[in-house]
């Protein structure tokens, strides 16, 4: 947690141009956005508006073509690929629409994987214990030894959230996490994100669904590569 008023995440005039051969597509047309430590923010907009591209900027998955990105005071747009990979592992947990669990590993083994990569916890017993704690946080301790194929969609997404929590990152960012779930299961996943926010995580929910977006404290509306609205739900 930052103890001052500096935003945790700062995007300044971010432009992102995708190049496909000789064609160019301007996916972000000057996005300026501040997100503070401990916030629960949704980024909402129609398909193709640039939401996932904003995620790519915040996580360093892709580099801005123009503008600057700071996260936790680090200018992530200036890091090398190796520095970025290490930074991302420690600072952001990412949850995707299609879960992206490894199908041949159990729920527990999927959560242990990022622990193996980080090397902060030593010893397989300690890793498994911590992974089990992460699964307990999402209510899935009892399913630790199931393969993804033996779990429902909602359960798979919970495992993916547990995996995102494994290295205890301050930021959790979920890109259409309910897009592959029925509405009731999706609701439960968003409730879990709200719970994690109450436990101190900075949570960013990306969705095209305005009613889900309202579950966050604050909504950032994106249209055609631009931010077109910043609203607190009380307004
Ligand atoms: N790697 C890429 N190469 C070319 N165009 C891309 C790439 N990624 C996204 N785009 C385009 O940029 C626009 C915004 O994409 P995206 O950020 O994924 O939107 P959203 O997540 O809101 O649906 C879309 O028109 C998409 O086709
Ligand atoms: Mg998207």
C-alpha cells in the first residue's frame, strides 16, 4: 500500500497503435487514467473499444506506442523484457475469460506453478500449503486435487483467481472473468473480487456488462480507444 496520495497506477496520454503489415490500427487514442491503491475499479465498454489493450498497458504485456505508464512508482514502459516479467510476477495477478488453467495439472498444481516461477517460497511442502491457502481463499480447498476438466466453469475461474493470488500481488486485474459463465456464477465471481478488494487488493474488473461494472466502486467507460466517462457509482 502506498502511504501517500500518489496513484498506484498512472496512465498518461497513452497511445497504442497495432501494426499488421502495412495497416495500422489505433487502439488507444490518448488514455489518461489514475487508479489508487485499494480501489475497486471497473473498465467498461463495448467489444473492440480498447479494454484489453488498457490491461496490456497496466501489466506491461504490451508497450505503449506513446505516453507513459507508471505502476507503484515504476515506469513499466521503460523496463526490459526480463525486468518486466519479474515485475509482473510480483505485482499483478491476471484473470482471463477462458481461465487458462493447464488441463493436465490439478487445481493445486496450477496454483503452485507461479510459486515455482517466483522462488520466494522454498520447498514443495511449503508451496503446497500456501497454494492450499490460496484455494481456501476462493472457497475451493475441497477441490484441490481435481483436474480443471473435473470442475465447473465457475470453479475453474476460482482456481484461476487463486493462481493469480499465489504470489500475493497488490493488484488483481480480471479481463471479462464472467464472459464464459452463466449470470449467477458470474455474480459469484464478481462477489469474490469484491471480497478480495475488501481484504486490501486493488481490483480492476474489465467487462462489457454495465450491470456487472456497477459492482465496482468506480467505473471507467471506454469507447473507441478513449475514456468517455469516469463515474462513482453513487453519482
Ligand atoms: N495484437 C493486435 N493486433 C492488431 N489489432 C489488435 C490487436 N489487439 C487488439 N487489436 C484491435 O484493437 C482494438 C481494441 O482491442 P481490445 O483492446 O482487445 O478491445 P476490447 O478488449 O475492448 O474488446 C480492436 O479493434 C482489436 O481488433
Ligand atoms: Mg477484451
